[in-house]
C-alpha cells in the first residue's frame, strides 16, 4: 500500500504483534495480582485492631495478626491502637519524653486559668490517660473524637474546680478532684458513645496565677509557720503533761501506801496494847516486871556509859573513875 507521496508501507503482522504483547500482558497480570494481594492480606499489629468497611459501611472488626479482606476498594481497613494507653495534656505539651523531658514553649495558658468556688483564680495542669475500648464508636460515632474528648476534659475540670475552694484545689483536694474528674469524664464518654475508656486523670501542677503568686507563697509560709508552732506546742505538751500526770499518780500511790501502812500499824499497836492490858489485868506484877525488862532491853544497848549500882550501896563515888577514861 502506498501513501500520497508514493511511499509503500506494510501493516504489521498480527502474529508478530501478539507475540510482542504477551510479555507485557504477563507483566501486567503479575503487577495486578501483586496489587490485589497487597490489598487482600493485611497485617494488624499486636496493639491494634482493624475496622473493615465494605463499600464504605462498617462490616467487622479483625484482631491482631494476618487477616484477609476483599481487595480495595471493595473493602478498606482502619487500624485503631486499642491496647495502647493514649493521653491528652492540658496546660502544657510534651515535645520529647526522654531522660530529660522537653515541653513546648507555646502559650497554653488559656486552658490553665480556672475560677474556684471561693472566686479565686488557679492555674491547673493535668493529664487524661485513656484507651480505645470500642474502635467502631471511636472512629465513626463522633466526629473529631479527640477534640471532643479534650472539650469534655476542660468542661469537667472547670466544673469540679468551680465547686471547691482554692485551698482544696492547691493542697488537700487533689486526689478527690482526680477521682471525681475520672468518674464524670467516663460518664460523659459513655453518654456520647465515644468508645473511650478513661484510665486515669492526673493533676500535674496547680498554682496560683503569676501575678498573685508571691502573696500566695507568703500566706502559705505563714500557714506552715503556724502549723510548725502548733506542732512544737503539742510536742512540749505531750512531753510535760504526761510526765506531770505520772508524777501526780506516783505521789497519790505513795500517799495511799503510806496511809494503808499507818492504819495497819495503828491497828497492830492498838491490838498489842489491848493484849497487853488483858495480860496486865490478869497478872499485874508479872506484867509490870516484863514490861520493865523489855523496856530496859531496848534502852540499855543505846547507852554509851553504863553504871551498875547495887541496891545496898551507900553511894556511887567508890565506883566512879574520875580520870576521864571510859570504864
């Protein structure tokens, strides 16, 4: 066949053309099969679960491991970290959690400032730790579930802080606030069907605003000084008062013992006197002589110098040694 210029050309041989296209068709088939296989078998990590959508509608949830699904776009998968603990930070932002934690220097004070129940202002920083317990609800029930969860946190924390005094928020009420925030936050997550399980709410830093912080620190120091003085006074009280009470009880016990001893001694002497009187009435001379002898037996050993005089002696001079020596 010739063209307008008279050049002659021939149509390609169909057999040759078919043989040339076979390798390309084979390569295309291999690529197609590889693409289908890559979208048919999916690997779910141990801490994840896969949510399968068929034609855009929820179909099933697959566990960790190698799973089969229809090729895309018939079925698609969204992976959700259901076994990983997630967290949201409020009032601060961690940039690098390493040996030395780095925080963002951006101005995040808007979520910090809260009004307490006694109309004071406090800066509150906290962390909400949670897990995904229902991947379907987490992905498709609430639009922007992470932003909704953050809004819930701020609403709950402002309500709880607003019901308490600034002293409770800054000091003694921290654990109670954390427990109440977790309970209320979980109730809201269940009501909104977010698929979130709240693990823990932790207050990080609770401080007064920078403008009043020096005055607040002075008040705290004064309160601590008052507590210190009270504790010292209680210590001195506990040291002195029990000792005084012990001494008083000891004195009372000694007095009671002395009283019992004197009473018993008096009763004994009275009983002895009555017995002696009875014996005297029965034999006056014998009793008188016995009493005399007993008295002399008790007195005689106490005398340093003793002079014995016979009943028939006319005087004592012959018996006295006037030289001054002991006799």
